[in-house]
C-alpha cells in the first residue's frame, strides 16, 4: 500500500516498526493516530460504481448502466459537499471491468397451463354411429410360411361297424304238378338255404328285405308227351318264362336271370292254367324242381 493509506498491513509501516523500537506509550499514540487517519481518509472503491453486492454477473451491470460506452474509471466520494483527493492503487495493476463481445440474451416468460386441471368429468357414452360403406376388396396377399406341426389329437369315438348285407335262398320240390283251370303257385317242400328266412315256404314267395340286384335260377323236369309252361313273377308281373314243348322223352329245363328289386318286392313261380295241358315231373324220392336266388349287390353300397 502507499503512504496515504496507513494500515498495519502496509510494508513500509512494518519496516518502521521493526527498525525503531518504540516504547509502550509511543506505540499506543501511533495506533490512535493511524485509526483516526483511517476514518478520515476516503475508503477504497471498486471500478464499478453503485454496484449491488448481491449481483455477481458484471454483464447485468453493463446492461443497466447509465454510462455510455465502457465502464467509467472515475473514483469519487461525497462528503458534505467537500471534494477530497482520490485514493488509487499505486502498487497493484489497474483493474478493468470485464468486456463481453455479445449482448446478454433476452429471456421471455411463457406461461404454461396444466390442461389436466381444466379437464372436466367424463361424459356419458354416446350412441353407436352408423356403419360405414364397405371398402373395396384388396388383392390376395402372398401365402404365408408353413406353420409348426401341431400335436397329435385325441383318439376319436369308434365308428359304426361295417354293415354287410346278405340275402340268399335255395328250395326244391319232390312232388309232380299238373295244370288245372286256374294259375297255380309253385309251392316248395324242401329247403336247402334260406338265409334270414327271406323265402316264405308257406306262400312259395321270396320277399325282398334288402333292395339291390339279385340273381334267380329255376330248374324243372319235363313230363313225357306234355307241355311245360311256367312264369317267374315279380309281384303280379311276368318277368321270365320257362317253356318246353311236348316230347317222347322227359328232359331237364332251366331259366336264370337277374332283377333289380326294391324293398318288399315279391318273386315267385306259377304254373300256367289248363288251357294247355302242361305239367312238371317229380317223384317222392328225388328232387327234380329247384328255385334259387341271392343278393349280388345291395343298393346301399352305392
């Protein structure tokens, strides 16, 4: 410090105190003089006049300064209208206020409103609007990749057993038969095969219980000098004829064919009436007359 600012921290003062050993009263008087001079002398001021100690940003002082241009380097004090000499540093470099090439940014306050505070209560559900028009059908997309193989499913319930239909018969006659004034039904007295009793031995007729295609065969023995004339009937309609002319000798005569029968159809054999003398031969020991039939394919099999 210079000599005009006598403080205990100044280097010349410390040197004087070390060089001259002052007695106790003289030291006390020197301290009082220094204190008085400290109160009378102008205190040290910074280069920034009227600076608010709470502000730390010198740019704010520069923005609000009333002085044009750079900061003022003038130091002054006001004491009852008397202007005294200024106290300036002589041993320290001159302090200058910081300079900023860019002006301080301007800030603008933008209000923010919390919409959730202004949101009202939830209203009632409105009615469903009408359906819109159907759009155009788009093009089929590419086929996707194959999916993963699924797990094996459970075993299903057992199905119905395979239904196989059968129908067959074969019967014979051991007694001869002569014609009379009316048609006679050929009755059989011997059974070779009668599956499920589809052939009625009392009426001499086969009853169709399984619709389908059947094969039938009739065999008889003719009588000497007599005509043999029989009809194979389906219900009341003649389907086939077994015929043999009168001859000096008897022969075996046969007829076979197939019929497509419906359920409850009847197949039987009749002897022509007595307009013509006809007969079939047989004896009580051998079977000369046979009638057979069986199912070839049921209609339910497709």
